């Protein structure tokens, strides 16, 4: 297999990984909005123990964790004492991981501040163990949290003999596990590898992957007919303009396609709706698969720009092929024009046009955003646009990842097509020929 095809195959996961890394540094380097006072921060930790507050994006994304390494378990006793003395707000982020050390320090020098920190550390460490999307809290856990919260509100009722104030120190293995696993980087990529992109921002009952893939299937169905029609008619118009070069037919078609290409999609669609949809009573909103009339206007909107571009590209392609020396020799031997076009020229044209279309899937995917939004079609493009407006980063990330993978697969299929049908590639597989 040629090296360039092997590179294309490896390029798909490399591109996906690059997108994930860029997204990680954009989203997961947000500064921690931690208040400087224990009381304000305590109210946040107290709220985080309740089920209704666990949907907060900041907590769900793990933005309260360190980026790459969590060194909290390796803090020395002197460092912890100093942080307690100066009322360091960053101590609150370390609480779940220094709970045993706080218990040990309270036995040496008991103080109200340490007792309060122990209770808050126990509360946050227990809350971190549960996934509130999957786990069901039992009565023991709930009663434990209620007890801790009541003690935090009424310090005079604290029972220092309770098991909360007894904790085994962390082992080296546990510390190393926290060092690498309790971080934003680990949490982020562990979810990505499981294709767990969380839930929708406005609907926590729906998974991002399920919704995006469902919308993507409907959008690809909507794209299939414009792709096929554009591919066929761009070949036809390109061939006609090439055969009728500098004639009135060529000039009229060229001017028509240049005009179509010059009109932006966001201007053309309102014109289509007003001049065609309303006048001929065609559906202009939504998309139903039971009625083919719903496809007419979106089909034209998705096709006209691509048809204008690829018709002119194919004109140049056919002009180049028809001017080759071997075709002139074939024509001089008396071979008919029909045979020259459909036997000698068309095959070579397909070797260039098919990879061109397979590599242009991202162009059509980008058009979906405008078409589905203006026609109010519940598809992939409209979902992506609405996610940007709602700041739904999970949907944006998975949508970009899915689009990039589709584009890379298109490039890969174009190379496989050339390798299979182009003898110049197949017989020089060990050389990079393009």
C-alpha cells in the first residue's frame, strides 16, 4: 500500500487528537473562580453536596481540579499549617485529598478552623465519589451529609469521638493515583476515550453523542441527493462548456454559474423562500421524510453553489484532457467524438472528480449550518449553531470532532479510490506520486 494512503489512515486519529488537545487547552484552562474567604467558598461546597447543584458545568467538567498533576497529597504538614494560618483559599481545592493529614494535625493541635476544614474535607471527598447521573444515594450517605452540614452550622454540637475524626493515612499508591488521575487532563481524556461527552446543557437526560449522531444521520440523508445531483450535472455542464468553448453556450453558462457563485447562501435562501416557496406554496420550514416536497427548497439551496463551482472546475479539467496529445492522435485515426469522450476522456475525468468530491465533504457540511438554520430543519447544522448560542461546549466539541473525522474519511476514500482505479498509482505504490 502506498505511503500516502498509510499517512491518510494515520492522519484521521492524529487530527482528532489535535482537535481534542486544542479544545482541552481552550476550555480546561479557565481560571478557578475561587473566593478568598472560607465562608463564601464553604457555601459553594455545601451546595455541591446537593443533587440539584451537581449539574453545574464547572463541577461536571472538573475545572476545580489541577490541569495535569494533583500534588495535594504530597503537601507537608508545615505547608498545610501555613495555608490554614494565612487563610489560603487554594486550600479548599486540596481538601478532598488532605483529609487524613487534617485529622492527624487536629489531634496534635486541635482548633476550630481545623475541625471545620475536616468536616468540609469529608463532605467534599464523599461527594466526589458519586456520579449523580448514574449512582443512587442510599440513606446512610444522605444521613452522613446531613449530620456534617448540621455540625458546620452549629459547631457546638460537634462530636469529636465520631468516626469522621479518625482516618487512615494515604498509601503511596493512593497518592500516585491522585497525582495523575484526579486532574482535568485525565478526566477529560478518559471521558473522550469512552465517547462520553456528557449531556446537553439544557436537557441533562439526553446524551451528547446520541443527539449529535441522530441529527448527523438525518443531515447526511438530506445531503445525499444534492451530492449526487451536483456530481452528475457538474460533469455534464463542464463537458458542454469545454466542447463549446468560446461559443455563446459557453459564455451564457459561464456567466450564469459565476452569478450563482457570487450570491452568498444567506442571501439566496431568503430569495428562494420568498420567490419560490411562498409563490408556489412549497414547505419552507421543517423537514419531513414522508413528503418529498419538503426536500425541494433545501435541495436547491445546498446544490446551487457547489454546482457553480464544480461545473467550472470540470470545464477546466475537460479542456486539459481533450488537449492531450494522445487524444489528438486517436482523433486523427478517425475515432468518433462519442468514443473519445465516453471511453478515453470520461474515465480520466472521474479519476480527478471523484476524489475532489470525496475531499469536499466539509464544504457541504459547512453549508448545512446556514441551510438548516434558515429552513428550521432539526439537523446537525442547526444543532451546532444553537449549541454555539447556548455555549454548550460538549456538543460543539463532539460536532467538530465528528465533522473532522468525516472530512478525513473522505480524503482517505479518495486516496483508496485512486489506488484502486488509477494504474499510475497502483503500479508505483512505493513512491509518493502526488
